[in-house]
């Protein structure tokens, strides 16, 4: 297979799943002998891309303003200079700038987009479908694209997201970390630990998790809600904390806030949950937890359903049924209950599938 020159386009390179994925993919491309260029407004991952052998071109394509569309001439010049084999767009504003740049080019590289979410279908989002080929991160997303954007199924390839098996693995959490954890959170000692890893947001199912605990024995179980709260969600967090107090379960649930040691929290968790009330496009925390050796319970829809059907079907519960959720916990929490299958949703599989798709598209086009 020939070496390729790939340009990835996204708004910025700060914290986030798309941003981290772009950085990691750039490294893989370089390691496999391809040339990787990322165009964005820059950010904390910019140095990583360069240190890993990729190139970064800074362009303020992150601003959702009409002014940004004038950057299309600069983008066109970059394409004409670099002559990439493939341009891979990962976000809507950069996609519009790219759309205008392509219009001015007589000879164009192949254009690929990834639908990282269930984008709404107003005019603004349609640009992600105006490409040679689209990647969906799950069958949930693929079916959504076909339904809402009327794209032919032959123009879409499902490539599930993946997690790094070196980071999320079944090795025990380090003893010194466990000792420090127990000092910080003594209330979790000798308890069955149930964890909801999520940012604080109404659709992420924190309400359901709290209701579940109102039905569980607080002497046996302790709940962890692990994730950040944005400024706009502070009031919602306070209402959740008040609900915990009103139900008399404040000793049984801990809001840890944002943590950078989630891989170890998965390892000490008996069950990890995904209780999003709207379908997840994929369900990253579900594969991270399974890869780390935890059992997972989640509502029977979206990307979470796809993952659990494959790896731990007994973890599925009908949507919003708290009584069924409680019954499921009582069964799955048993130490004799088998663990999920080995995780197949790995970063390696995802990146190799993407590179294979690039080659297929180029061979078809030539």
C-alpha cells in the first residue's frame, strides 16, 4: 500500500474526544509511514502532534462567524501547496470553510467526513454530508445519517470509536493509588462501588442514578458520580445535591467532580453505568470501563446498546425503568457474575479501519 498524505480539519486542539482522537490518529499515521497534517486554531495537543512527527498549520477556523468563511482562500492555497491525497473534516464550521475552498479548485483531493454525533439537520449541518464518503462512529449514527440526510448507504462506513488498550486494561489499580483513594474517600471502603462517569448535564442520567440509590441498601452500596460541571450547569448540580439530601442518601453518593484518574476508578468499580436518556452516538465510557475489567449496565438504546449487545448483553435495561435497573444491579453486582467479554472496540482497530478505508477510496477513484 502506498504512503498517503492526510489533512485533518477541526476547530481547535483542546480537551475533548474528537481532539484527542485527531492527535492519536496523527501519531498512528506517522508511525505507519504516512504524512499527517492537522489544520486548526491550535491548542494543548498541538505540541503532541508535532512531537509525534505530524505537522500543524494554524488557521482560526474555529469561530462560528461569517468572517471565518473568508479563510477559504487561505485553505485553498494550503491544499494547492500540500497536494493531500485526502482531506478529513471532523466539524461543521471547518467543513463550511473547506466547502468554499473546494469550490474554487479544479482538481480536488478526496473528501471524507466523520459524523461524531447525531447532528441536527438544519442547513448548517448539511455540509458534513457534502463529501465523497462519510464515517459514522456507530450504527446508531449511520442509521440517523441515512434517515435525516438521505445519503446512500454505500457512501457511509461505520467505524466505531476505540479506546487505548494500554491505558484501559485489566491490570489492578496501583496499591499506592488505592491507598490514597481510601484516604480521600473512606466512605467507599468495603462497599460495592457503582460509578456513573459523566459530565453533569440533564440528559446524562444523573437523576436516574440517584433514584436507583433511593432503592438500594446504603450499607452495601456506594455511588460515585465522576465528571466535570460547567458554569452553566452549576445550578443543576445544586438541585441534584439537594435531591440526594432530600432522599436521605447523601452518605451513599459522592460527587467527585472532574478526575484525571478515571482509568483506576473504573478498576475499583464493581459496576459502571451509562444512563443517558437520549441515545449516545457511541458510548466511550462504556468501552473504557469494560476494557478496564468492570461490568457495565446501561439503557437499551443508542451506541451503548450496540456495545453491550456485543460485549455484555446482560447489562442492558429497558429505558428509564428504575425498578428493572435495581433488579439488574442486584444480579450483576454478585461477585460470581461473569465479567464482560474482552473489549474489541480498540484504538488500533479504529485507526487501521480508517487507513484501510482511505486506500479503498483512493483505489476506487484512480
